[in-house]
């Protein structure tokens, strides 16, 4: 359907352009056409503004205009990776600049080798010239005197990384030698120009399509980004991106603070900012990863930027096919994961002598320390990828197309650590299964480029990408013999589909004035389905035998995402670049974006889940107990849990910016800019619950000093403020929107054949306002009762921001071709945003606040309609064992990056990088890796999840320390070496120190259950109450825990060092005229399978549901995830 639509569009557009081109339109008609085109996109947007009340984010193309002084021979050539030229985040174009001997009537002509696009600019009285907003590709740059070419440089590569310097020396003119005739990204001139660009006030990294062909990388934007300094893999507990790719942390920030761009359009996950939508692998012309210091024309992210530029057509027809095969026979065996808590040996009993560890698998394999927790010996994965592309001219020099399709099929089978009810392995029966799933991921990409004339260009990009989980089944597993058994039951399957359309118009109004306008839309559809019996509810028995005649439904997955969930992102950008003088380049524009998130949420299969147990009702004692009426004693109970939501939300964001690149002296460049952001989040009925429309000024300042004036030594720095916008799906767990998350505890008289209880009598509780269901209680106010949308957020809520300071240098090491660089970075986060639970008698249970500050939360029943929440005095806060919050939120990051790189010289390129960094404070950001809290639609996660860290006072105690994305030492290396003209060897190396371990338990020395009853507090060690024999003085007949000690992150150690080495061997035979490429890649050469994340909960309940801290948790300190074993990929590509 996508290609049919695209081809039809091509036919119509070609016919229309051809007729227009041959109609010899009179001059006045042409002028009217061009003038009208300039405002076409803006008019479309304005006419549909109301219809698009809630649309998109994208960030338009950007230009890299610069005017700087250069000497003729000391110039930087920024090739496909490493140090860039002048950089603006999410740029889709580049520039050419340089110097020439001054002469009368002198101009410089820039002609695209691919499309014939031509620009001609004047040489200034100071000998400087510049041509900006050039599409990525190769160009011929010629110096003209009185209309005659007197010198030329061929194959000049313009990259998204910034400006490419092209000097014209006096010796090249009037019969002199043209030393740079073969200048390109892989062949420098005979002058051996140093690869340092002094026009850049920041650094970035660009990986080109040519490098992607040889480097052994997994085919994701994130794996490419991991080659950049300061980019690390995020915790596996946080899930994946919207199309199944991993999440990354950039600069110590959380995984939801990054921005993703495709041809200048924002494709970041609109729900929670968790990842983004990417191109088919071989549609990537370049990928730019920015880890610090981007300009004022872009914002809304405090992490980094991953920007992909897609391929485009040319005057030559090209086609190619590609196949990649990752066979299961070429994969090493997975190592089993073993229980790693010595406090829970096989046969562990509680203080009543009752065993509480559950057997697992078909042979009742006993759980316990040293035993297999996750059986992975039968694990295997395979993958196949097919790709084809076609490109060329529809009208020579005028209209070009590029189309590619990719089809990926993944199959994975492996043991899982989840129990039958989704609880932790080792504490429920049955527990431990084997999952088999298949995923198909088709991707389509198409691009049209229309050179209306040399002053006006129109581009269209279309993308469709999908992750379709075609099957998901769970099987019984024999842990004794480590064999897969019979089918246990089906799981939930998902299918996420994203469609992107981008229209961009560029007008070179004069040599000094350029207009760009871009409008794009991305839609997302999230479908979920359960293949099992409809209406069946999850049922589990803990410490209670399953009665005869009862068949417990075989359910692993319990929550079904809403099948009609959809999102929409729309973005309008208008940018004007005005070169006022040779020393001042002024740029200003607007960046408006809207999002919709419709029918976001989920439901529990069967309407609710049932857990049978024997003992006291949960959280029945202590200062924050459930408000039971009376004193329910020990006995047989069933807990029915309700969990679900269906919410439609929207976000509107606007921004304006201005930037001046000022060449103060021939050796000093200043980049001075400021951005103003406005954010508005809308709830039910379009009512705003976050309204941050007062000016939010974000200055961006940068400087570049060409120390010796010959581009061999540069000192640079930048400073800026970056605001983080709240995502659309943040409030889907908003109690004011009618979400539900709570329980009813019943006594019962019977159980039907499907495990559903009969003869129910709820244990009475004091009901919250508006709640009518007897016995229902929600600890965080999610009672299923819609309230006032405005009641969710503080009236004085401020946007989270980060201040960043960068100072660095780059130095050419003589004539070696090597560049030594260092960069120091310091970041500090302010105005954290999280939700909190309120302690007020007026029916307002929670709110979105800036922790550490006094907040005023709307509440209809409160005096004056406002509840004051002051974490420092305790006013309005939900207090646990502490009356006030013990800390204020902080997050700081510093890093020193040292690198040595060698650009491609026809034989080899490479880069060595070492980063020393620390990420520390009290809060990771909008996520919590230890507890897996994130607003994410993927995996076992759902939208609307903020962290629990500021829900009540106790959780922040002892939280100050190193943070989840802290890796003190990181060594990275990558490069390629041409053994012969036909054979090339390439590799990537990442050696990294571990992240901090986290130990969470109950509060204090006595290991008290907190407000939520589970392991959320930064305490560790000791003996839980269900193991202890010490009497509880406040509760006769019960016992009390003892021995808990403070435990900030890292106090119990760090994950192991990891050593990832990937190698590839590429063969491009001469006998196939270099059209054929054969490649073998080995990933994780050492077959290392060390843990990358451990279970943090020190204590649990015998139910295994993290709603108490009464017994030792057998999975504590057990790996949650490990490095994947070694595998081999075989690739073949043929370019016609």
C-alpha cells in the first residue's frame, strides 16, 4: 500500500512538473509560483490549525551557515566520523566555506555531483565565501573570475556534521597546480590538510553509510550511537523503544531524555520519550550522535540527540539487494542464571517452620541459592533481513527518487524468570517457563527531491515501519534435565505501526538569505491481542493448596494494552538564515509541535486478578496501614487486584529562537543564541493540567579559538540551558483521569472450576471519597473515580532543565594524520518533575510537583481550592517514618573525554576513546532502573508511570549516591583497515566498568514495610519479620525484623566490567567490479555473559508480589539481564 501510494504520487508529480517545466512559464508566472511555494506549508498548517489541535513534534531541517577566517592551506576536512564541522543539532544539510585570493568579479560555484543543484556565491572583500544549506553529498566547487573557471575542487564531501572548508590558493589560479582536485571524504589533498574544523564550537560524531557497510554493528540507531563517547546502554528493566530497539543513556541522563530525528523530523516516542522510530539500515546516509551542546533552534531534551539522514536519488540510476543471516547454529550457548541470595538455601522456612520457596518446572525442581533460576541452555535466536533499493532521476537535474524496503524476521526462544502470575520466580507455583516468540519488522522508506530551480528545492520523505509480534507462547520447562516441555499457554502479542510523512521547502532567496519551512506528521498505532480464552482471569495460590476440581488458568501475561491505542505527532518549523555581514550570520525561527495520545492504557484479563493466601491481610499494621475497619485476624483470604486505564491526552509545545554566529577576529568565533520554550499538557476535554507558557529562556553560548591561526590547534567551549518537555503519556496513571490500581481483600466460601472465588465477603475498609465498591483501597488514590483534570499538577510547576558546560581542545599531531582531543563536561539538573501522594482530608490523593520546593496543588475541597505541599516542612506530604523529606533532588554529571583519531587515508581509519565520568545525586530522572519504573508502551511497561521516589518521605532516605547510569571508566575503539583493495577488516571495542548495584528493602533497622508495603527503601541486610523470632512490642503475637542498614546505590557493589569485542571481515572482489560485498561479523568475540543488572529487592512476601518485606527474596542479587552470547552474522550485498 505504501509503495502503491508512493508510485502514484511519483507519476502525478512527474507529469505535473514536466508540463510546468516545458510550458515556458512567463517570468511573472514563475515569480508568483516561487513566492507562493514559500508559504505553501505555512498556509496548510494555519488552515488546519483547529483540526490539528493536538499533533506533533519534529524538528525541521537546519542549516549550517558559517563565515570564518581561514588560511589557504591550513583547513579542516570533517570526514565520515569523529570531529565535526560547525554543528547544529538535528541538521539535515551542510555547508561549504573557504578563502580565495581577492579579485574583481570573483564568485564561487558549488554544483552537486548527484543532482546538478547549483549555487553561486560572491567572494567577499576579505576573500571569504560560504554556501549554506546544501544537501548531504559530493560537490564540485569552482572559483570563477569574470565568469571563467580558474580553479576547481572535485568530490568535496558535504556532511551533516557541518561545514567543509575548501581553500583556493594563489598557486591554483592562472595555470598553477590544483592540489585538491581529488579531494573527497577518503582522499585528502597533497597539502595534507589537518582534520580539525575551527568553525565548530562543539563536538559530535557522524557515521556514514560507507562505514556502516564495514563496521560490525547491530542494525539499530542505538548500536551506532554507542560508538560515541558518553553513550551507554540503558537498564534492561526499562524495556525497549517503540519498535523493539534498545534504550540508551547519553551523558548520564535517563533513557527518556534523548531526542530522535529522521531527516530533521522528530520521531521520538511521543508517549514517554523512550526511544524513537528509525530508518531501514541501508536507507541511512549518515547518522549523527550529539552528546552535548546543541544550538538554540532545537530543544525539549536534556540528554542527547540521535539524528539520521536518509539516502536520496541522483542523476544516475542505482539499485541493490542485501541479505543478512544470523543462524542459530553460529550462536554460542546461553549460560544459566542461578539464584544468588545465600540467605535462601533450598528448603528455606519462615519463623513458623513453613517452607516458602516454590518448586519450579515440570519436575518440581527446588528453588534456592545456587539453583537454576532461569534455564537458558535451550535458548536460541535467529534472524534474517532482506533489503532492496532503487534510486534515480524522474527528470534529469530536476526530480529524483529513492525507494527502499526492508523485511526483518526474528525468532527467539528462551527461559524466563517470570512466575505463573507474573510474580518473582522462586516464590510462586508454578514458576519458571520457556517462551517462544516470532517478530516480523517490515520497513519502507521513500524520498523525493525536486530542484524547482537553483533557488528553490522541495523534498518529501515517507516512512512506514512496523514491529509485528506474530506469536508468543509459553511452555513448561524441565529444570532437572533442562528440556522444553509441553505448551503451557499463549501470551499477548503486539503490533506497533508508525507512518511518517515530511514535506520540506528550501528557498535560497538571495546569496545571503535562506528560508526553510518543514511540516511533518507521524502516526502510531499500537495493537494488542490475547490468543487465549476470552474472559479468563489470572488466578494464583500461595501457601494454599489448589482445591480438587479447580483448573488454574494458564496465564503468564496479565495486562492487555488497549487495542485501539493511537498516537499522532505533527510539527511545523520555519527557519530564516540571514548573513548580515561577512562577520555576522543571524538565524531565527519557530518550532511548534503538537502530540495526541488517544485511548492509552490497559486492562487486566478477566477484569481483575485473584491471589489466594493464608495469613494476615497485607499491610495491616504500622503507621501507614490500609484503613481496615476493625482488626482482621489471620485466616484464608483472596486478594482481587484491579489495574487499568483508558485515557486520551495531548501536548502543545511552541518555541522561538535567535542565533548569531559572530567572527570576532580571524581566529575567534562566538556562537550566541537563545531559545524560548512554552509547554502545555492537556487532559480530558482539552483542559490543561500543565501550563508552562511563561518565557523559559534557554541561552546557548559557544566559542572556538583557532590558537595558531592554521587550524592545527583548536580550543572550544560552550554553555547552555536545556528544558525537558513532559511527554504526552505521562498522565495516563493520573488518578484525576479515572485510572484504577487497588485491591479488595475478601473472605470466601468456595472456588469455581476456573479458580474464581465464590461467597465473597469484603474485609471492610474506610472508603475514599467517591468510591462505592466495598473493601476497595488504593494506596496512591487510583480509585477509578474521575476528578478535575487540573487537580493533577501544581499550579506553580516549572519545567525540568539541565545546565551544561563544556570545554575542550583538538590538536593535530604533526604530519601523522592523528588528532588528539579532550573535552570536559559538567551538567546539573534543576526543577525535577515527579508525582507525589498527598496527605490531606479533602479527597485529592496525588499531584505532579517539583520535588524539593513548595508546590500548590489544586483541590476543589480544600480551603481556597489549593493544597500546599512542602517537602521541607512536611505540610501536605504523605509521611512515612519520617515527617519530612530528608533530601532535595539532585543529579550531577561530569566527564573527561580523551580521544585519538585517524581519518581515512585510503588504507585505514580509527578512533580510540576513553571517558572518565561520574553520575551522582538522589534521582536518576523520570525513570528508576532499580524498580523498572518508566512511561513506556513496550514490554511489560505501560504509559503514565513516574517514579515512586517522591510519593512519600521514606523512599528518598539514603538515596544520595552514584546513579543508575554511572560508569566510571569507558574505553571505546572502532575502525577499519584495508588489507588489500579487496579485503578489509573492521572492529568495535567497548570495555566498561560496571553500574552500581542497588539494594532495596523495608525502612530502618527493623525493616518496616513502607507505604506501599514493598521493597522501595534504601536499606539492606538484616532479618525480615517473617524470618525473625523477635517479638514485636507494638503488635502482640507478631514478630519484628532487625538489622537493616542504610544502603545508597553502589553500597553493595557494582556490576562486573564488560568487554565487548566485535570483528568483521569484508570482501569486495574486483572480479565483480566492486558491485558485490560479502561479509562475516562476529559479535561478542570473547563470549562474555556477565550480568548487566541485578534484582534489587532484598525482601519480599511469601506471595512474591513485592507488596511486603516479610521474608528473604530468593532472587535478590540475581542477574536480571546479561550480555548476549557470541553470535555470527553473514551478509551479502550487491549494488547494480
